[in-house]
C-alpha cells in the first residue's frame, strides 16, 4: 500500500501540481538553454545535445541529451527543472547506504541545485526506499515549501542510488503563489467529503494536507490532498488519493488504490 501512495504522490506532483511557466516571458533560445544545462552539470565543456522542444503540464522545455540521461530547461526562465542520469542506476540492487546517509546526499544535492533551498521552509513529505524488482531500488525524497501550514508548488524531488549514493534523478520547481491560502472547507469537512468517495469503507487511517495545486495550466487552486485507507475486503485494498478544492468543496480527483 505504501508504494501505491508514493506513486500517487509523484503523479500528483508531476502531472498536476507543477505549473506551466509564465507565458509572458519570451523563450530564451536553444543556445542559452544549452549553457544553462552545462552550468547545472558543473561542466561547461560537457556534450549537451538538443533533442526537442516539449510542452508538458509543467511548462515548455528545451530537452537536451547528456549521454545516458536528459536535462529539461524551462524555455522561458532558463531554470533546469528536471534531470535524469540513467548511468547512475547501475549497481542499485545492493543497499549500501542507510536512510540517513541517502537523505544527506539528497539534501546536499537539493541545496546545491535549488536556489534558496536552505533558507526556505522545505518540508520533507516523502522519504522511502522504492523497489523496482529486478531493475533495482532507489531512495526517494520529496520536499515541498510550506507557508502558513500550506504546501506550495515549490517542490524538490531527488532520487538516490542506494548502492553508490549517486543521484538518479532531480526535479526542482519554483513558482510564485497566486491564490489565497485560507480554506473555506475545514479538515473535518474535507474528510467527510473524501469518505463519501468510497461508500462503505471502514476507515483505518487518513491524512489531509492543504496544498496549492495547478488544476489547469496557470490556474492555482488551494486544495485538500488526502489519503484514505480502509480495512481490506478480502485481498482488495480500500481507499485511495482524493483531491478537493479547499474553497469551493469540489472533488477534483479520486485515485483508488486499485
């Protein structure tokens, strides 16, 4: 069940919560983006090959191949908001790093690559060892900035190879907050709405976080992001992930465990 929650959380962060970049800025150009990628890699002479321009929910990106990985440069701000290092996945079957050592490596990388990480109120919301079966394992760490008890879209995700300590992937999102941070729906009210999405569930555990999410490009919404776990029925897990508009009370997403 824990792994399902991790995947749901990542799905929410990557596909919903990170915004499209502000479209008022003109694109910076491929050559400038290439330099930004090289700066991120701390290698001004690194071979960085332009592959494509891609528009995702997160925004518009110049995508560069770096020989066994990719770097996504925001086409409007020049910020590197995603990087993957496929070669760092080798030797990930044996776990040599404990949780503390892996978190220290992830935090050091976040502080290096995400400007202001150490000064912001970054809350660690996920810290887990994720197994990929025959493909090995990786430590997953997710931080989100917290303001007035609300998790903002400012997010850092770092994956660490448990065998070597190398960084497998990185996501770093920074956005200005443009919506009110005061909910009209209380936590208890939101829990009742969430329970109504799973009729007959016998709740054993529930979590609720106020978060700012992007329900569509450039539209921020204050939401309750909730997980609801119920007693299994046979071998079937009960409950799932629910996202509720914290001001209007509208159910925006329901993702059952199965």
